[in-house]
C-alpha cells in the first residue's frame, strides 16, 4: 500500500502562474518536510538586493495564484532569517485574498546593524494556505460569561 507521501487525495489544487520565463529555474513554492504547514517562497531578482539596517524592500516572487473562495494565503517570515539576520516581514502575516490576481511580493525589513543581501533564488518567506469563513456580525447587548472573562495581555500566566 502506498503511503501518504505524494498522495493528492488531501491536497487542494491551486492554480499558480509564472509571470516571466526568466525565473523558470526557481522552484515553485514547496514543502521542505512531509508535515510542513508552510511552503517556501523564493526571491525572483536578477541582481543582488541589499537591505540596509532599519530599511525595508519589496522583493518579487514572479508568481501569481488563483485561490478558491473561502481560502487565503498567509505570508509568514522564515524563522532562521529572523534569528540569524534580524530579517522580518513587517506586515506579517500578510494576507492574499482569493480575489487578488497580482504578483506575490514580500516586504522584508532589516532590524539588524549590518546590511543584508537578498540573492536570486533565496528562500525569503513562507506561504500557508488557510480556509476561512466569512462572518455576519450580530449586534448584541451582552455576551456569555467565561472563566477568563476580560483577562488579557498575560493574564493567564507566563
């Protein structure tokens, strides 16, 4: 019996489009392990891009996607870039709505003290596909009681 690896039964098909053939050498977003939630996104740049300390840049991926209704793509930072290089995604998580058809671009910011260089094909972010539901607000004069109540901002302990 074939294992789940490579099985398409539980995978949501999503259309992806490469904007330019100039970056066909870059991988499509992919999972690095069988149980990864996020897929890596790659920098589609021709030349090195330097991010100076306390500055941000917009890095293209050369990709557009077509999400089905009820799904979003969340753009998240890569933990290694944050830990080792102080590179963050200031709008994290970024949301790609199902009706967006533009290029996925990543806002990267350097919180470090040294310039950081982004090279062609560098793994710069992760993309996570999540299902969501739209809501209809129901105005109410009261809410149900809970044990926690209004406790927030560390009220449940360390």
